[in-house]
């Protein structure tokens, strides 16, 4: 049984994806659990274009009574009033004023929530998710029934194929390659009840949906801002396991869109952030494996250079000299 009035603060970081954010919030407000507050931290750094779009759309939807919210607030990070107070089902939109990465954006939201003095849970959600209407209540119930667990995952399901599982909560970490293998990836949701439980505890909870208790944050600390992108989840889980277990509310369903960034510039940036994060994490937590990860990163770099040479440089060279 769920204890009444336990407030869930839902933290979402946005980055030039206003349509996704609006859809995510819409599904949150269809939830069967009422005691929540939403904080969106916008990292777009685009002269408030994204956050203004979100604000305008939310106000329009509220006016059509598509769903009920108390109020929608919008502030720059530097302009939040000292004694600002959020009520149940309020939405707070924050312009972070600079993009310092995924962890930093989430930490701004967590700190604001902590200052409200009524938080029981923090739910870190990706902006490209849509929660099932009973997901929040099932996460709260799971936490109350498992007080030793501080970090909880949900079953992530493909947004475009509601029967394809992306991950059952989390993943296992390969220390030599600094990569994660998601548990249950590719399996069918309608077979969830017969999928065997993991034979050992998961190493991390996938960052698209991380549900944590206030005690977890109090003892573990905030997300590590040394990572601009990637490896935040394994870092948090590794630090958190000192005091808490990791668990999965398998019946809490969160639909998650697939990444679609195919532009070469964005792909290169993501590659750099990913491998930088792998090196940082391994150096701090598993230095004995650093040489293996360094070799893997170097090999990946050579493969990427080879790919560019074969797919771009050679065709350009042939075209220039008309050697087709």
C-alpha cells in the first residue's frame, strides 16, 4: 500500500526538443499518482527559444483543459526567488543559462527540489519518454516495499514498438571495455512475466528513467558533473551501492524513443563525449582496467578514421580526378 502524500519530483533536462518535452509532460499528467511536481531544466542555450515554446504550448494545453496543472512557472536559473514554493502538480521551467551537460542540468533540478523540503523521491526522466499512467504509483509502491533499495529502474519499452523492450531497468558493466549490456534488450513485453530474473544485481540503471529516494541522494550525492554526457548512470550507481541496493520495478513501464542524431557533427561529438566519459569513469573507479579501456578507445578511433577515409575521402578524391 502506498503511503499518502509522498511527493515525487520529476526532473527532466531538455535540449532543443520542445515537442518531446511537451509530450512527456502530457503523459505525466495522465498518471494515476497525484503527488508530483515537474521541473524542466533547459540546456538549449538558444535565447530561451526552446523553453518559451514549451511554456507557450503548456499554457495552451492547460487552457483547453487537456490536463490539470496548478501553475506553470518559468525562470532563469539566476532569477529564481529565494523563497519560491511549488505546489502539487506545478510545473517549473528553468533556463539553465549555459549547457554544462546532462548531470549539471539534472543537478539544478534536484537542488531546487531539495530546497522545497517536501521531497520523498526524485525521478530523473529523459525528455523523449512517455510514462504509462500507472508507472509512477508502481515505482513508489516498489520503493516502499523495498526500503533497502535507493536506485530503481523501470522497464523501458520502444516508443514506436510497444512490445519491444529496450531494457528491464538497467545493465551490466564490462570493465575491460567500459560498455554496458542492457538486461532484457530486444525481448518482447508480452513475455515479461516469464523472462527470468537477473542472476546477479544490475550494475546500473539506464539514465532514461532513474527513480531515487531522498536518502539515496543524501548519502550518495548528486550526479557527477565531470561527465558532460554518458557514464553518469554507472558513476551514480557505483557510488550508491556503498549504502544501497539497486532494484527494478518491472511492472512500471516507460516508453522511450530511440536516438536519431545522424548528422556527422553530432555523431562525432557523441563519440568524443562517450569515450571521454569511459576513460574518466575507469580511471576513478577501476584504474586496473584503464589500459584495456585506453586500448579500446584507440582502436575505436582508428576504425572511425578508416570509415571516414573510405566513405568520404576516397570518393572525393575520385570525383576530383574523375576516376569513376
